[in-house]
């Protein structure tokens, strides 16, 4: 079967349901590549997409910016100011 519910995929893959949902939330597994929405709104895992993700070493589907529901700018401004206080690299 190509598509599985999160619960079924967890049982088959060994990933916990929480781990699967975290990968989706964090943008590690992207919509249309490793997961999708069924017509009834349920989250479903595309097993072929998951297999491609594994074969590529987890590289495709990674988003350079973490997906977040938060509209706060605190994280971005804090990250920028922290980069100025980092010590120079050791040679």
C-alpha cells in the first residue's frame, strides 16, 4: 500500500507517531513529498516518498527555515544578534 495513516506507518516503520508528526511539523518531511492530506483531512504518509527520503540520506524535503505556526520575530532577531557574539573559528 502506497499511502498509510500516521498510526499504520508508525507500526510498520518503527517511528513513533510523535516522531512522525514532529518531522512533518519541523519541515523535515514536506507536504507532497513524504506526506499528504487525504480527502477526509487525515494526514497520510506516502511510503514511496519516505523511501526516496531515506535513499537520499534525508536531504530532500529539508527546509532551510523551520516551519512554525508562530508569527513571532523574537527567534529570528535573537539568532542574528547571537551570531555577532560568536568567537572566531579555531584554525
